[in-house]
């Protein structure tokens, strides 16, 4: 009888915990992208010591990741500007944009190439994630650590939350059992961490792929884009088209 009473108490305790857990199906997440530019440019000899001293350590930008139960759109916040002391970078509008349709396992990228925007269609890249035991809090959510490798040897560290059902994340990183809220690529001296999750009354029901830009659907249009992309490269030693495509469709915008 005592064991029966204990079982009933445990049952109701688990029921209460489950009732309190709200699994998010749609929201807008703000990510802070931070590049350690001093470390990234440490080996560049064209930057003077004076310019290096005046340079801020980090190059920071904020990005919006809006999603519903089957699709997402990732782009820089409107009128986003870089932090101070980035004087040697060309200031301008960042038009990179990434749309992902998880139901069709497809994505659409808007990518600027030499001053012109192009629309690229692609499939969702597959990554072999290894889930770890480490956990940490990000933007109020408990996240579990996972590790993957891109470009043959570049380690990616991610932190994902199962409370957010969509298996998405910033920069096109996907495939974990929930939303990636934290991402780090040490080789690239870059991190992405969620700073805010807006899960109530967010008008994101109609998420559409980017449309403004030159199409690359036909072989002729794709060749024009590649020619523009490689305009200033050594024509006597042309690169393989597979290597060029790898750069164009990279996970990092």
C-alpha cells in the first residue's frame, strides 16, 4: 500500500513537470555573431601595427532567426552596423539571407558576389553530430553540447535545446534533436549565441524564401555567376568547379 501511494505521488509529479514544459514550435531568435578579428588577422602583414592597436578585438553583428514548424529564415538585423574601430572593413548592407524548408530538405541562399545578389538553391547539408554530456544555459534554455566536423578538419561545437522543436540553427547548421542556440568554430575565431528568444505573439507565420536577386536555375545563369565570382583569379590555372561550388554553398554566410 505504501509503494502504491509513492507511485501515485511520482506519477502526479511527472505529470506536473510535463505540463509545465512548453515546447516551442515558432519564434524569433536573436543571435549575436562575434568574430575575434585580432586573432583572425594576426598573420596578415598588410595591416600596420598602428591600425592593429586601434582595432577592436571583436567584430560583432546581430542576426534574426525566425521560424515556424517547417521553415526558417536567417538574416542580419535591419540597419545593422558593425561595432567601432572596424575602419578597414568596407561598410555596407549585408544582404546574405538563408531560407530553409525542413519539410522538403531544401534551402535557398541569397548571396552577394562582387556587388550583385544571387539566389542559390541547395539541399540541407548533412552533418555527423556527436552528442556530448555537457550542458549549459543559453538565453534561458538548457542546452546540450554536440560536436561535428566540416570541411574535412574544422571542428564545430554546438549547444541545442530540445524545448524548441525545430532542428535548426544559425548559418544553416541543422540536424540536432532541437534548436541550436549556441555555436562556436575555434578555427574561424567565430561564435554565435542566442541573446533573446521571442516565443509569444511573433508574426512569423508566413516565412518565404528570398526573391530579390539574380536567378541561377539554368546552367547558363549559373555559369555567369561563377564567371563573376572567379573574375580576378588566374585563368591559366582554373580551379575545379566542385571547389568553387563548395565555397559558394558554404555553411558560413
